[in-house]
């Protein structure tokens, strides 16, 4: 029969708010990519399902404003729109 380790009690250290300065382990701090990965993995995520027309319109606007529709540009455009919407409310 398969045996599993007991789940840890309490919250995961630094969850959900973790900054690079919070990481105290020298071996992790030494490798900046591992440390950055730990911080980014705790960031919130939103997945949107867009109808085809809205999706194409969004990509057209991203291409016009940013030059192309790379993942980075799409993410930046979505964050910019979200920040404007939050400030407006």
C-alpha cells in the first residue's frame, strides 16, 4: 500500500506574501534564480476565458500599442488595464 508523508501543519512559510528579503537560507539566497522563482510562484494568478472576438480585439490592441503579442506584452497590457479599472472604481 502506498504511504504518504503527513501534510505540514500551519501555513507554508511566506505564503502568500514572500519578498526576496524574507528568504534567510544562504543556499537559496545565493542562487538568485531559485529565490526569484520562490517569490514569483506565490504571486496571484487569474485565468481568463475570452470569446474569440474579444480575444482578437485585445491582441490587436496589444500589437498596436506594444509592437507584438509576446507573452510579456500581453501580460503587461492586461495588468495595465486591470490597474486602470481598479483605480477607476
